[in-house]
C-alpha cells in the first residue's frame, strides 16, 4: 500500500513485491526473510545477495503458484544462502509463517 513502492513499480516495470524487497535493501542483511507469495520478491532477495547489498541469515522461500514459483525456489536452493523451501509449485504465506513459528519454537527450546 506504500505509494512510493507503487510509483517505483510503475516507473521501472518491476512488480511491487520486487520493489518492496529492493526498498528494504541492506536491512535484509542478517535477517530472516520469509516469503510465501510473489516469486519476484524471492528473485529480488537473491539479486540483492548476489549484488552484495544484503545477505539474509535465512530465507524461508515458499512462493506458491505456477508462474516462476518452482523456478524461483530452485534458484534459491542453488544459491549459497541458508534456506528452507518446498520444491515445486506448493507453498504460501501460511506455510512460510508456520515454518518461522516452528523455528522460533526450536530456538526457544519448546520443540
């Protein structure tokens, strides 16, 4: 809903999801990045890492759908980033959120 992101998307022809990841930029360095939709957001996170802008500590890459979902996750799996992903076209925000919750429970010693 950020108008600056929407304007950047119109100006560059990139998706709003990709523009939002680019706007986060260096703040993604060392972060846990969880993506359940928008393969273009995952592609942008991979580009930021490749460009040396930001290297997330972990990428939970679970975009769902038929257009570039499987391929973007394969690119994540082929990268040198730490990741959790589901092969193929399945995934989604609920699965990405559940993965982060499970990791937090493990970190807190609850699992």
